[in-house]
């Protein structure tokens, strides 16, 4: 009797194919979830890193300027009346700093604190003096303000330069104290005021920490710093609180609310520090 060969079915059944596709889909969804989680963790870490960088730079800059503010060789001396552009510097020289200054550049957020500081860059000895002409090596120019102190009466004057060459300086005003002899006295140049404040940005980014030097055009110093409060801390200390935002709005799940000023998608942190003044 002739035997017929048995036929065997080859390949996958529909059920097996659907099971394989389901398993593959589950694995793909799991891998996608891990990828998205890692990306979100990276965005969060990057945002926190940008906050750390911005806060560190802002605190370093402000700390350096606050410690130097008001330090000059004429401390304790009586100041003669100042004239012209030098007049506003007189009160600031006595205090060194002015918290919540009334100066308002066009982009300043007046709801936040500001601090105006004055520093002196260079100090030299006057070798001779006659009237409003001082013999001293210098790199000054017309319009610069200088601080002169010492001499016979141990007084101090803030003067504005009207002309200067390498070896002498002529000032535009002669307040009463200038009649004393200033030979051997001290001339301090590079009087510089710096207003630090929170300013708005025209490109839609969160606010930044700005600086205006000698009333000039504002400079953006540190981005992402949207809040600043300053308070006295003890005798010579200042407590600074900075509100800092992450640079990129790419952290999912963060929405703006009453406690979140940076806007949706941005991380917000408050950083505090205490700075001790050297010349208070």
C-alpha cells in the first residue's frame, strides 16, 4: 500500500504574529519611556546647572564691588562743597553705597532692589600745587572727577578735570578748601559709580542683572536673575537674596503660579548670601 507523505504547516500563525508584535510594541514603549525620562533628567540637571552658574557669577561680582565700595584715603576728613558733575558723588563717597537708589535706567524693574556703589581706582601723591593746577603724573582727561585730600588743612575736595597732560591736572572749579596747599597730598582718580539693578530684556527672556557705570548705557551682566532684595545685616553686613531662573524653558510639568515667577518650563531658585563691607 502506497503511503502519502504528511504535510506540515510552515511559518507563523496569525496569533503568534500578533503576540510578537505586542511584545515588540511593549519593548519599544519601554525604551521610549527610558529615553524621555533621561532627556527630562538631563534638562532638569542642565537647568539647575545654569542657575548655579548665574547665581555664583552674580554673587561674585556683587561681593567684589560691595567690599570695595567707599574705600578711599580721605575717610574721616571734612569735605568741601562739590560743584558741577562732582556734586552727586559727595554723599555717595561718605556712605560708599546707596541701597534702592533713585536712579532709574529705562529698563529697570523698580519692584526689585538696586544698589549704587562708588569705587576709586588709583591713588597718587601730588608733588606741587598752585590754585587749580596740580602737578601729578596721570592719565586723566577732561570731564573726569578726582578726589583730593590732605594738605595743610587735612580737608578733601571732589573736583572735575577741565584739562590734563601727562604731568599736571587743571580743575574747572575752586571750592574753598582748594586754597590750602595740597603739595604732598593725595589725589585719587578713577572715581566710578556703578548702579546694579534688575532690568528687562527686549527679546522675551526673563529679566537679568544689569550694571550702569557712571550713568552710562546699561550692560547685561548675568542673565536669568529676576529678583534682588538687599537688607542690612549687623553693623557692616548686607544680606542679598537673588531669584534666579534656568535659561531654557524645557522642563515639562513646571507651570507658572503665584510662587513661580520664571514662567512655565523654567526652574526657579532663591539664593542668599551675606557680604561684609570693608569700608563702612
